[in-house]
């Protein structure tokens, strides 16, 4: 058995941790699977790999942003359910609409470019 190792900065490691979690895999399994998949498809160009990385970074950013908006919506709902006035409701709904447009634009951009999701 071989046990290769690699170095990465904090941002890269957090990206790896999130990606492994999304795939319901351990970090070691995700690394092995990803590396073996890349090694078995040497026809892919560096540009393809960079495009996928950009797409994944964008998806993680959107996911994080949508999670924050979900928290804001929950706070608005809690406020309204308590009978109080939710003065921030309009701003939160505007942010949700902007996020939905951002998701649509992101999706369309990657569909148009032919980048696999």
C-alpha cells in the first residue's frame, strides 16, 4: 500500500473538506478517487480542469450565500410569527431575488460554455 501526501493552503483544504462532505466521502477517499479519475483521463486539458475548479468555487460561494439568506429568511419568519413587524423583510426578499438571478446567470453561463456541472 502507498500513502502519498500533498500540501495545500487553508483555502484549498477547506474547499477539499467541503467537496468531500458534499460527496459523502472521507477526505482520503475523495483525494484518491479524484486523483485516480484525473490520472485515467489524461486527454483533459489544464483549461478544462481550471474551468471545473472555477465552477466548483462558484457553486460553493452560491451555496454559502444561499445558506446565509436562508438564515435571514428564518429570522424574518420568526419575527412575523411572534406578531412583531419585520422591518428587514423587504431587504431580505430583495436579496433572495438577486440570489436567484445570480444562480440562473451562473447556470446559464456554464450551460452555454459546455462546462459539465
